[in-house]
C-alpha cells in the first residue's frame, strides 16, 4: 500500500457523520398509533380510577344515610322510654288506685 492509502485509513475517524433517524410513512404511522394507544390507556386508567372513587363515595353516602336514620330511630325510642319512666315516677300517678272491677258496655 502506498503512503496515501495509509494516510486515508489512518485518519478515517477524523470525520464522523451524525446518525440521522429516517422514518418512512409506514414507520410514522406505527409510531403515531403507538403514541395514541398509550395516551388512550392513560386516559382510560384515569377515568376508571375516578369512577371507582365515585362508587366508593356513593357507598359511603348510603351508609351515612342508613346510620343517620338508625340514629334518629334510636333517639325516638330513647325519648319514648324516658317518657314512660317519667310518667310512672310522677307524683300524680303515685296517688292513682288500680281498678279491681271492670264493667264492659255493649
């Protein structure tokens, strides 16, 4: 080999070409489909997560309504029981005499 060939071979790394990414129309369409698919999956996961929270919220609201109704029923029952005890312990009731002979009218 001549000295010119050695010089070219020896200095071949001095010039580098930058790598260029070339995509054809089919590759671009595949990339776009992939990007749209990923975005659609992200959207669906967010919507699903929101609907799960909505279901949980409605379940908790139903539970709260049931507990509120039960609480009101218990308050009414407690008031009824207290009123019976107050009537029995009233001084006017202590003076009442039980009736021994009962007559029914036809």
